[in-house]
């Protein structure tokens, strides 16, 4: 069965004759007559009675027409919906963020995006980057945003900003005065070795910043340093502001979280430790057209 067969049988019922249906379909009358004969032979049932030159549906014909009309109606709906997807302001966009980035970026992005694409069904997912990567790979997301840790072949990456990983202390911490300027004029350097007596507030190893932080500590400090593990980046930064200890933070998040005047931030390696913030999508399933505008808004919000 194909859509042509459904249309032809419906046309015969509508016209009540082969000649009328052939004219309606713009095909030759003998061709349509043969087509009906072949269809009835295929099912082993007559679809029409021939009464005084008119074609009237049999019981089988009425059942056929009921289902055929529903199928053709669904096909028209499908065609219309597929046509609408050619319009960027249509369909859905499924996006993933970490909770911290969602809190700092979305209020600056969503109002502008909604003005640009008022009819897009925007769906947001907040989770750690590793979970978002898995969901993207399953086709459950169109793209997500994260700090890069490694590149994997199924994915396409758009680098939006270089991020510096910084050591953070309370603004009035005694060690602040020991920081030395860097040649490039950016954040001053404060070696981690000067903070061996501090408590380091670290995100769990499920977070990429948590893994970066632990790797840095292993490079510079003994294994018995004091640490406290948290699952919330804002909570860690707030504790640092209150003088509880030291932690690590991406440079763009210091102003985004509102800590500019309460935290002191430093480079802690001889060369700046950086990563990249990126939009990640599947090579095999590019996101819908409106995604490009969303990515550009994220780039602008990152500064």
C-alpha cells in the first residue's frame, strides 16, 4: 500500500465514478479502472458496488475509506509540521547547562532569545557536564555548554571563551600581599605552596572544576592537606569570602556570581592554567537553526 492507492480509492468514492475520479486525479480512465481491479484482487474483496453506473462502497470499501481518510489526514498534518520546521522560529531546542552556569547565564540570555524566536519550544536541562554529555550522545539533547576536559570524536565543539582557573581567597586574607605580578599584566601569581596550612574547599570529582582543582593540589602540595568537599560552587565561594579557606574558580564566574569585591583571585602556576568554555553538539545530528542564535547569546553573555 502507498499514499497513491489511498488517494485513488478515496477519489473514486468522492466522484462516484471512474470517469469523474480520473478527471479529478488527472489520469487516464483505463489506468484508474485497472488500478481498482488490481487493488480489489490484492485484498480479495470488492471495494465498490456498481449500481446504475455509480460506484458505491461495499462494507469492505467503507472500512477501507474510513482508515484511508484518517491516514491521509495524518499525512497532511505531518507534511505541514515538517514544512514548519524549515522556519527557524518553530520546533524545539533542548539545551543543557551546569546549575551554576544556568543561574548566571540564563537570566541574561532567555529574554533576548524569546524575542528572537517566540514560538520555539525551549527545553532546559541542568546537570553536571558528564551527565549532559551522556544525554547528548543518546539524542536527548540538541546541545549543551560546558568547560572542556577532553574532546571526543562523536561531538562538535564551538569554543566560546577561554577560561582561566584561579585560586580564590577572601579579599582580606594575609597571603594576598605575597602575590607577585605576572608579565602579561593579568591576575597576579600566588604559589599554592604558600597556603599549605589552609583548608581547600573543593567540588566533588563529578565536577570538572573539582578534578582540575585536585590535580593542581597534587602538583604543588602534600597529600595530607586539609580539604572539604562540597557539591555547590556558590557555597564554596561564599565560604571563602567569609575566610573559611581557599578554593578555585573560573575567572568569568567571579563577576557573574557577584564576588568581585569580596574575593581575591590569583594565578597559581608559572603559566596560566586555562580551559575552554564550549557549546557541544553531535556531529551526526546538528542542532536546529535557532541554536546558532542561542550559542551567540551565550558567547556575548560570557564577555
